[in-house]
C-alpha cells in the first residue's frame, strides 16, 4: 500500500540528511550508487502513482546538490532499472 505524502517527505528528508555521510563513506561511484539506489528505491516503491514523479524529482534535486545525476545505469543498485 502506498504511503501518504507526509510519510514520503519524512523518508526523503532522511535520505537527504544522510547524503553528506554517504558521499564520505562511499566516495567512489561504484560504491555510492548501489548504496544510494537501495535506499531511494524503497522510497520510490512506497509512492503512489500520483506521488511517483514528485519522489523522483526530490531525489533528482538532492543528487543535483552533490553533483550527481541518476541515469539508467546508476539506478537499481548501479545495474540499470527504471533509474
């Protein structure tokens, strides 16, 4: 069952707050993307069809702030997907 926007925002805020530590703990893309994508996909999977684009935009925005862009190759644990 999809989560409501408030819960999605809480999860997204938590992911965004963890991002600086992730970039330190996983400095190489081959380490960062599987870790980040695993967390992001849980949130995406919890979104309703109506909220999915919103969640994706929030994730793209937080990645933009650290100079990363999520592509098909970096989504889904670094191995492609709807990423």
